[in-house]
C-alpha cells in the first residue's frame, strides 16, 4: 500500500484502522474525517472505472448522502495527480448492507421477521 493518499482537493489523507474488506478492496477510517471512510481498490482501477466514479461523484446530493455510501471524492496515490487508488464515501456505522436484504439466505439470517409485504415495500423503495 502506498504511503500517501490524496483527495480531490489535493489534501493528504491520513488513513486510520482498516474496518472492512470485500471483493474489490478494503475500507479504512480517515483520521481527521470521522464521517467518511476511504475505499482503496486491491487492483489498479482502469479508465472505465475512473470515468464511472467521476459520473457518480457528479450525481451526489445531500439526500443521497443521507442513506447511501455514495462516492464523494476520488483518492489518488503517491501524489495529488497520481493514479486512482479509490474513493471517499460517507461512513455509516451500524448500517444494514444491501446484500443482507437482497440475498435470500442472508436476508433470512439477518432479518427472519420480514414477510412478503415487507419485501414488496423494500422493492418499491429501491425502485424509487
């Protein structure tokens, strides 16, 4: 892992402890930004992913940021103009993972009380 990471403003990010890991990379706390986390990719992102993230960042809104860990800023490694390393997103402590609701075996484990009416409402809210 490179020593230095920078956000879109060119400010150096001091990463804290690792708080998660997944198929694409790892999540870290950001030392002076307790409301955000850094997602760092395990593999070097390609130009298509960078373009996708730029579009997503352009779509961010205060409403979306209230309930979704949506990309807020890109993270570059080594220098402020260095290669894409990941992105900054809101930190939702004690959040429910969408996959825990969508994958039937996970949903039954985490939310055994949900019935078909609840699932239809969930689908409606996701569609909106």
